[in-house]
C-alpha cells in the first residue's frame, strides 16, 4: 500500500476512543433500562409489576438494538471503523436512550375527564423533537468527519 493511501485510510478512520465511549454509555443505558423494567426486583413480586412492564416484543426489540450497538462498536474497533460505522452506532445509541427519555418526560396520555389543555403534552412533544434535532445534528457532524 502506498504511503498516501495509508495516510488517507488513517484520516478516514474514526478514533477507537469514540467506539469505546459508545460502549461505556451503552452499558450505562442497559443498566438503567434493566432497573426501569424491574429486572432486579425480588422474584416473588412479578405479579405486582406486570401491568407496568412494556410489551415483551418491545423489550426484545430494544435488546436487539442494545446488542447490535455494542457488537457493532466492537466490530468497528476491530476493523478500524469509518464514519458509516460511527453513524450506525450513534443511531443505535440514540434509539436505546428513547425509553429513558420518554420515562423522564411527562406522559402523552390524556385524561378523558379533563377538557383543559395540558402543557405537559406540549413539553413532551417539544422535548422529543429537540432530541431528534440533537441526534440529527450530531449525525451530521459525525458524517462530516
């Protein structure tokens, strides 16, 4: 390989610390999600929490996103990840943070007996849109490299 091709390959590669940071944040998110779905609750109390837990298919989908993000980061570190790999794990990280974000923001459900406008719905929608805008902005920065 010529010297300029080798230098160009080094310039296109995303630093390994980026993927290490994604793994660290993803492990923290995984711990928070496991706590949120009461994974560590005593085994005799499953019936108490059954109504609060999300649909099992949704939990499986998030487990797949978490695993794909972690293993995608490891694979990118192994092969000297580029901007495409960096953007892919960033999207996986952003999707895995969504359950925590929606747990923190006010719920979108309206009470049937309330006829007055609820500002917490506006706060939730604005918060979600700001989050999407933030993720898109960071994706543009990563892609610009």
